C-alpha cells in the first residue's frame, strides 16, 4: 500500500510512503497454511513490496513420558533433527517455486515457541507486515489446541493479516 501525505518539501506537496516493504510469512508446512500465498502475491503487486521472508519455526520437543518410561534424550534429539531437516527442505523448495518479480525472497528457520519467535523476528528485522493463515477453530478445539495465529496477533508489534483457510464455516 502506498500512503500519501502532504509535505512542503515536495514541489507538488505530496510524498509517497511505501507501507509494506518487508513481509513475513510464517508457515507450518501444510497446504492449508499456503492459502496465504495468493494474498502475498496481491500485496507484492499492489504495495511495491521489496522483500518477502518465509519462516518456519520448529518447537523443541520436551521429553515425552509414556506410561512409566520417558523418551530417551537421544531419541528427542533425533526427532528434533528430523523435524528441522524437513522444515528446511520445505522452505528451500517453497522459495524455489514462489517467485515475485523484483522482490527479494528468502527463508528463515528458527527454533523456539512459534508465536514469540515470529514476533521477535518481526520486531528485530524491520518487518512491516505478517501474513498468516488461521485454521478458524473455535470452541473446545480452539481451547484445547490454542491458536498460533491469535498468539502472533497478540505478540507482534506490527500489523498482522490473518487469512481464513478454505472451508471456514461462520460461527463454528
């Protein structure tokens, strides 16, 4: 989006300010999360965006207790390494297939709590807008699973565009 504001420095009296130079797109690797891509495309084309960063955050596993036994630390490390490898492969493939003319695209793989990691990255890397899909859960499902998108909305200090996933039913 280009915002125009009046200034006496410009002979015509108006300066243009590009609002969204850098967009952050957190993804979880699912096709559902990728429903944001057409929206990102529209923003890139209509708002003169300079950079799009695709991000995936891998939450570290805590030791898992099954019955009276606990998952060995070596197994936790192996599973975490596998999740990290899968996330990196996904991001590399995504950036390879998503191209925006004249726009720098990159990817970031982070480890940590998703909402806080996304918000911290946005704050410390000059992100102007976060675009994220929301699954549209409500009721018990939302209470049990929580909402990463809602937590990002509450944690981030930049605008957040939440895109409802296809198949959303109003009031459900």
